[in-house]
C-alpha cells in the first residue's frame, strides 16, 4: 500500500533551491506524527538536503546509483527500480509513505491509494511543483483545519 504525503502551496509549490520553500513548524510536527515508526520513501535529492537523521523511521532512498552516502549520515535502503517497486507494493499489506520530491511523486501518483496534503499559505518564489493530479481519480475524503494551514485527505 502506498500513501503519499506532501506540503504544497495553493499553487502547487513544493520546493526552492532543493529545499522546502518555507519553514513551517506545524507542518513538520504533522509530518513527524504521520510518519513516526513508519516506512518512508524519498528521492535521493530530497534526502541529500536533510540536515539531520530522521529518527524512528525506516528510510528508503530512490536513486539510480548503486549506493549513496548522505550528509546527514542517515542509513537507507536503496531502491533502483522505483516503478517496479510501486507496482509490487501498490496492493501489499506493507504501508510505505511516499514523501517526495517532485520526480518521486510523479512516478508514484498512479499507484497511490491515499494522499495527505498540507496546504501552506505561501505565494512567493518556488522552482519545484507537485504534479497535476486532477485526472488521477482522487476524491477529497476529509479536511482538517489547523491554526495556520489545512490538511486535505484524498482517497481513490
Ligand atoms: N513540500 C514537500 O512536501 C516536499 C517533499 C519532498 C521534497 N520536496 C522538495 O522537492 C525538491 C526535490 O525534488 P526533485 O524532484 O528535484 O528531487 P527528488 O525527487 O527528491 O530526487 C530526485 C532523484 O531521485 C532519483 N530518482 C528519480 N526518479 C527515479 C526513478 N524513476 N528511478 C530511480 N531513481 C529515481 C534520482 O537520484 P540519483 O540522481 O541519485 O540517481 C534523482 O536525481 C526539493 O526542493 C525538496 O525540498 C518538497
């Protein structure tokens, strides 16, 4: 089973200069709560920018390289055949959280059964955007208003 977690602006912005465009402690707390003790999968570029190890999570790194060494020292399981991985785990009992970046979301979207989308109030510069999912058959199942952002839950 593949669930996707992302924080985006209303315009779909997710990144700037290889990092998040914002610092949003409420959303970071939400990410930690959702992914705590879970399997979390990210692209090599996103993982390379993380300043420190993400504790209590089993991290999977999507890369075309045979091995990677991350500045944070995070230990990871390597995934080379990401499309094959998505096909294999689309209906499995194991739950994996797909946590970006853009290239990873793009490949995973057709295989994801739930999306957890934080909508951040941000209208400044960005260079990385979430792929369009209008045609992907998701329906909004729940929305949760937080103090300064909103969390949308989509299913299909
Ligand atoms: N707002 C959010 O929730 C959120 C979440 C995550 C990331 N982001 C942002 O997204 C941006 C990074 O996104 P990005 O698209 O540039 O990079 P990315 O998706 O994090 O990583 C790209 C790398 O993943 C590997 N890769 C991609 N597709 C692959 C495939 N089909 N098979 C095997 N390996 C594959 C390649 O690694 P190799 O080059 O090693 O082969 C590629 O260079 C950053 O700004 C980051 O902060 C935002």
